[in-house]
C-alpha cells in the first residue's frame, strides 16, 4: 500500500466561486465535488456534480455514515 492509496479520491468542494450543480434525474441542487485525474504524471482537479441527496430521486445516494 502506497501513500496515495490512503487519501480519498473525492472530496466536497468549497462553494465560493463555483456554479451550482443540479441532479440530472430530479433537478435538485447537489454539492460540487473535486475528483482527481492523472495528466502527464501529475494529478489535476476535475470538478463535477456530487451525489444526489433527495430521497425521492431514483439516483439518491445515502450519506456516508463515517
């Protein structure tokens, strides 16, 4: 196991200066998350919509209990 395996690959992004994202299935607002991708040997941020927290949505994802 390397040091890179110990860090989460997805975190909640700060809201300041970023457009609001919406769930494609139900239209509810969702948090922006930053994932990382490798480009030329370096990890760069890739911003995108987070999971939907609307319980009535077919794409609902329960919050992590930790």
